[in-house]
């Protein structure tokens, strides 16, 4: 069965063909222009997709969820409940646990650690053992209670969110694959 070309597919192919024909003399310039056009796309131009456009290794969906107003505080408390860490160690651990698909930055993690410290969920001390001083963060008993509370409150919502994303994924991608078979 031959699949019918959608109007948008035809439009995109014609656009690319016209650009190739006019820019074939300079393939580097052509590639840069195409990349600029993709960056200006209405969907990928949104703030939540910018890290992905700038670095395709970053997953935009993980980026949307792991913010200071999202799951980053819970994840931070979780990691500190496992062991004490300094800020850059915490950032590296988050990157490792997200399979390098999301990297925290100092502008997010250090203000969050300060906020958690002010709320007495973590405490910090200076370590002078290395070549430069490091601030080591440890979860407090109050932080453990908050961590457990957040886990209890958010577990059902996170599970529901995963189920919804799985359903949407299957609806958008899996059924399409079945139709083409």
C-alpha cells in the first residue's frame, strides 16, 4: 500500500528542494540557513525547547519537568537522602541519572540549595580537604520528612503523568506505525 503524501510533507519537500537548488553552491551556508529556519519554527522557538535546539543531547521533555518549580527540589532531596554531596557533584549525579539528557546549571542548583538550606531541609558545611573549599550539603531530619511527604503526595500524580504520556505517545506514534504496516 502506497502512503499518501500529506500537504505539509509536500510543502516541506518543496521548500527544501527550492533551498537546495538556490544554495547548492555553498553547502555550509545552506546547512546554516536550514538550521536557523528550524530554530525559528513556532514550536522549537519556545523557551522550553531552546536547550534542545542548542544541544540536541538535551531532552526537552525532561528539561520541562526538572526545573526549580518542577521535580528538581524532590530529586535534590532524594539524592541528598542517599549521601551528602557538594553542588557540582549533585549536578553531575543528576546528569548521570538522566542518561546525560539533562544538565542542571549552577544558576538553578545553587539557589535551590540555598532555599532548601533556609527552609532547614538541608544543612551545609565547608570542606577544606581539596585544592579549593567546597560546600557540602546534607539532608536534615526535617528534610527527610519533607522528602517523604513530597514522595507520598507526588507519587500518584507522577504515575498518572507517565501513563498519560505513554497513552499520548502510543496515540501519536505507535498507531501510525501500525497503519503503515
